[in-house]
């Protein structure tokens, strides 16, 4: 198994054990450094350390519990594995209760140790990726708004910043749920119009009979039911940014009037002859190709040329799958925090399921799945429109997950007590907790 983080630190006072383990792990693809005493290894650990720690329990000058305590003081999320003799199992169980990731009994099969290290490395990699996500989210820059490390998102962020600095109108193309309004908000937030209003209008949600009143406003008495003056969206966006979502749904009659406003930079409310200034930047979003719509006569070509001075394309999730775990963790963490819940860790299996799911609803669907995960409602990636009962295996897994969660809650995170309540060996319980994304720390009183 190839290592997915850079380093494995191994501490053991026996030279033969150190040499043997260095050989095993090097052959398995890990960059391992062995130490006779823990001090040098501990000095390398901080919250950005790209690796894990493996330590013997019984050593002349210290023991595994002390090493564990000092390592977790440097980074509470660092995976620490302990190697123990048969007589030290009780100590190792106590170490698990205090936060150790796993322990291996001597004599151990090399493959068993490599497997455990592989799981720990996957956990470390995910932890570091989530931390990078939170650091980006907390930043005031565009990285905290348009989240992702894929090449597609890097290109999109660069294009948004370039266009934000210009006064041109922009057409934003993207599938349903891909984040078109978020991109529009970024174009506004990083422009010189950011101190003025950002006004969003969903053209597909406004009845044709109400479109002119909604966009241009009206005077009192302009039509039946117009009891007082109303400022329209275009006037409200004066000196700011107007975002027209689903612009393809705007009727041709409305397109004619909008074009005139954009050309003359003024408008007239319904029932009035007075011109009102309308200095605004227009951003539009469409699920279809407006150029093709214009060529087919379904959208005014002259309005398209006015709106589409520049175009942006938002890549769907299936084209940037490496961003999916970061986005999922971000949305789930925010939902858990907002409702006072502990954020459950993402297991390697869950991450794989997330990445392999097609996500036809893009970021909107992913966010919904993440929030449901934060509340423990269902498995991410399940199709909410699929009818019929769940398969037997899914129901059995859900039942087993609930039993383990109940036992951990009753044991207040004490792994040994949970093992007793469930009548499970430690290794089996650990594997099932990994599979279901359960963490001991979530149940500690």
C-alpha cells in the first residue's frame, strides 16, 4: 500500500525492531524515520506535520502513555499507534481511551501493522485537507468563497478576479446547483461596486404579467392593485450589480425593455413618464447556451451581445471530484456547528462513496447530503428520488451503526466498556467505527 502522507515516525528502544520495521514500511511505500527515544520524533510534530506517530509502550526512560500525551498536546488530531507486548494490553486500552488511534500487539504480522498505518495515514491526510479548507474559508479572499483545489476552480477564481476588476457585463453558464449566484456575488464583492447593492432576480420565478412591474417598478394607480409607488429591481440596483438568474426564461417583450434600459442607462416606472437613472452592472446566469438560443430565435441576439461581453463557465462537480470531500466537510461542519452538534469524522469509505457519486444536482445536492449527514439522517450519495424500501444490507448497516453509537454513548467514549457492551473484540469494533464514521471523541463526557 502506497503512503498518502509523507512521514511515519517510529519510536522503539530495540534496534532490531527499528531496523525491521523501517525495512517493512519502506517496502510498503512509506517514508519512515526510526528513533530510539521519543524526544527527536516529538520535536517534528505540529498541526501541519504530514505524517503519523508509531511508538512502543514499554521503553526505559518513558512509556507509551507519556509519549501519547506529549504528541496529542502538539496536535490533538494526530493519529498515534502504540506497539505493545501481551502484558501491556490494559495500558494500551487505557491509551485508546485517552485518544490513541490504535494499538498493535507483539509479536505482530507485518501486514497487520502496515494495514493499520495505512488507515491512520488516510485519516491524517483527510484531517490536513479539512484544515486547509477551514483556513481558506476563514480567509477574506476569494478562496474562502469559491472553495476547491482543483484546476477548474483555480481557473474560475482567476477569471472571476480578472472580470471583477472590469465594468463589463458577464453571462455565467453552469448546470443546476453549480453555484452561479455565488459566482455572481463574487464578481460583485471584488468589484468597485461592492459598496452598493447586489440585487438578484430569478426570471423563471416571475409570471410574465408581473415582470415589468418587478423589474421597473410602478407608480400608485398604474394598474389595479397598485396602491402606492414601488421601486423596481433595476432602480434598486442603481450603482450596484443586477443578477438575472435563468435569463433564458425572460419573455421576448421583457427582453426588449431590458435592452433599452441597458443602452440608455435609465428607466421609466409603469405609470410614469419621468426617467430614472439606472447605472448598473448586469450579470446573467443561464443553464442553456444563450448564443445557440439567439441563433434559434429564442433569445434576442442584440440583448445577448449586450449581456454577454464576457462569459464564465462553472465546472460541474463530476469535473472536479477532488473538491468533493472538502466541500462536503465544509457544509457538514457548518451545519453541525450551527446546531451545536459534534462533527463526525469522514471515513475513507464515505469519502470514496462521495467521490464516486455522480451528483447531478452539483453543489446544491452535495450541500443537502452534507447537512443530512451532520444530523445523522441518511447516507450521503443516496438518491432522494429513488422509491421503494432500502435494501436489506443498508438496513442492517444502519441498525448496526445505531447499536455501536448507543454503546459508545453509554460508555461515554470508553472503548473497553463499549467492547464489553457489544461483546466485540477491539479490532472488530475499531474497523466498524471506521466504516461508519464514528469517533470515540464524539462520545467523551
